[in-house]
C-alpha cells in the first residue's frame, strides 16, 4: 500500500477513535444541548470546535501506541507527525539529528509516523541494493516543477527510472567523460590563478610579507571558490558553455538560487502538503521564490542549448541527451524531460562536488601532517603541473584517493537519509518485517560516523582506507569501513556521476600541490 494509503488508513482509525470518544464522553452534554432553543446550532458549533481536537488526539494515540511501527523507539513528536523532519530540514541540521537520534535510541529509529532509519551496513545493502523491494519515497514527488519534468533522479516509478537512466548513461560513458576533460582542466587552471591573485587584501595579510620576501596572496573563501569552479565545470559539461563564475560575478547569483531550491525540495519532500497545496509559498516565501527563479534559470539554459541542437563541436551532456535513444524502447527524451534532466544535472553535479572539494580543502589545511604527505605523493608522481590529467598515474595515487574519501566520509555532500518506500509484499530489514508503504533508509552522516565501522569517527584519518598504512589497518578493517561508506549511495539509484566526480575534486587538489 503506498504511504499515502497507509496515512489514509491511519486517519480513518483516528476518526474512529474520535467518534467513539465523543460518543462515550459527551452523550449527556449533547442531549441537554439539543433540548435548548437553537440547540441544534449550538451542538453543531460545539462539534466543529471539539471534533478536530478529538480527531487529532485519536490519531496521535493510534500512531504512538497502536501503529505497526509503534514498538520502534524515536522522538515522541516524530512518531506523531512528519513535521518533525520538516523542522530539521528547515533548520538545516537533519544529518546531525539522525546521528543524535541513533546515539540516543539505538540502531533503529522511528523518525516519522511511518518511517524508520537504520544505522547498519546490513540495512544499507538490504534497502538500497538491487534486490530491495522498494521504490524511491513520495519525498521525491516534491522535486519536479511540473508533472512532465520528472528527471532520472526524481522518477519514483522503477520502470520510468530505468528508461531514463539508460538514456542518460550515454552521457556518462568513459569516452564521453574523457572528451570533456580539457574543459574541466581549464577551470582548474583558472581556480589556481584565482588563488594566486595578489589583490588589495594581500597587503593587510597578517603573514605578509614573509621573511623570504614573498607576499601571500589575498585570503579567499574557499567554499565559494569551490562553488564557482564546480558550477563552471557543470556549465561546460551540461550546456557547452561555462557560467564564468570564477572570472566574473554576473552569474554567481545562481548559486544562491540552487541552494534555496534544494532547501525547498527537502522541506516540501518531508511534508508533501507543503508542495501539493503550495503552502511553501506562504510559509517560506523567500526560499520558494528563489526556487521559482532557479526553475526559470535552468529552463533558460536548457532552451538556449536546445537551439544549438546536435550540430556543435563539443559533445557535452546535452549532445548525448538530444541524440540518445533507449536501446529497449527506442525512445529518447521529450522537451520537458530534457528540461527536467538539465535542472537535475546542475544541482546534482555542482553542489555535491563543491561540498566534497570544500570539505577536502578544509580537512587538509587543518591537518598539516596529512597535507605534507599528500603533497609528497603528488610531487613524486608528476614533475610538472601540466602533466596532471586522468589516467593510470593519477589512479595510482592511493593517498589522494584516501584523502577525498575521508573528507566525504566526514562531510558527505548528501548527509541526510534518502527515503525508500516498501512495495507490495513488504520486506525484511535487519530481521524486522515491514509492511508495504513503510519509509526506510540509512542516514549517510550517521552511518559514516558509526564507530562500529569507523573507529574514532570524528578524526580525519585517510590512513583508515589503506591496508597496512598503520599497524591496526588491515584489509578486513578497510572492508568493514567500505561496507558503511555511501557518499554516492549504492544500488540502482546510486550516483551516475560517480566516476566523473573523481575528475573534478581530484584535478583541483592535485594541481594545488
Ligand atoms: C562528490 C560528488 C557527488 C556526490 C557525493 C553525489 C552523490 C549522489 C547521491 C547520494 C545520489 C543518490 C540520490 C538519491 O538517491 O536521491 C546521487 C544521484 C545522482 N547523481 Fe550524484 N553525486 C556527485 C556528483 C555527481 C555528478 C558530477 C553528477 C553529474 C554530472 C551527478 C549526477 C547524479 C544523478 C543523475 C543522480 C540520479 C541517479 C539515479 O537516480 O539514477 N552526481 N548522487
């Protein structure tokens, strides 16, 4: 039963309990009211005032004590309403709340009336693996701007998703990615130029001039520089033109639009009536307004690129999307679908990669030992910065890979829980039989900070990914860590850009060394 049906049955039970309570508690009061002049009107008014209170109380009582998930622990408010999740989505601390709840309540937490969070590697495979009897949760219904613009990411139906993913996968083939590498590298060069700039700020720098006479460059907000870089890269890869954010401020407004659009999706996804009845536009006017502007922005980018058609000298994602046909159905993407995909790719590719890059830089500059070891590895492998590009030498840089993985473990770009909904027939997770419609998931930040898999979880320790790098790091311990590492999610809905992401942060980091 889909979760909305589960919710409907819960409401019916709530209503039943309300009527029983009303009938039991108030028969005399009603009888005396009805005997008064205008008694029927007063009785109706009383009913209208009191019934919602009884109804909501009945529903809460049912959800706390009689619901099929009632035995699982969790915050009391979360057992009663999904607004608990919406509050944390609004506040921006949902990932930390999942971690805190698992610390407090144990490996299984009820984080919504029909929702369970699991903090184990077994559950990760059972829920997100290829054999899982789940689909993406109703949460994703809040993402598309129109019903025709579902993307590969937001498609809930399994067959629809499979078709879209087959078409999109053409754009992510090894040769397609390789042919775009030169564009990635040109933005990395620009980033390095920006970092070396000796602007007005450099004169005020506490450390300038150094004893050697060298002047420090101007201090930069690296999180913004990471944003500009990844957005420029995605512009080139998706639409065949960079947004020019590294060089000029004109298009930088789009970053704010995207983070607001993502914030709005998260809040509305956790409580769908906000999306369905457009309540977000009333309650979160600024955020909803920014999301609207983002939709226009992405539509504009897609329209501009579509006008260029397939007759372009570079094979960006759009080239493949316009051309590709599903080998099974022979169908390509319609115009609204193309818009949906471009809308998705800008968010999915830039914001996530930017977070991974910013996190890596943050941990490296706060861990001088690790930074020195990484610099030594990169310098030993390449004698000139221009030698650095994708290929065998780069793939051999074990410590670079470990530094990135460790940053994504500690600060995953997608930190919360990706909800999956149990399909007809139910399923078992960690030995618990779950009915159809139950929402299940594993929170990324939570499991990646679970000491059972990642000892000293708040320590930035790239060595944990390399067997033999320390006496207690063995192949087994690395396997255990890997089993609970999911920054890209896993299974049929795992990240399609996983191979590509390694090119951008890796390219940026290695060139800075
Ligand atoms: C460090 C970088 C990245 C991280 C951490 C990341 C993470 C993720 C995660 C966790 C998902 C699953 C989302 C869900 O189930 O709702 C996902 C899906 C996806 N990602 Fe990424 N991603 C990254 C980079 C990229 C890039 C560069 C692209 C494209 C250029 C991309 C495109 C996609 C797409 C299309 C999906 C949907 C796949 C599907 O549902 O079949 N991602 N990503």
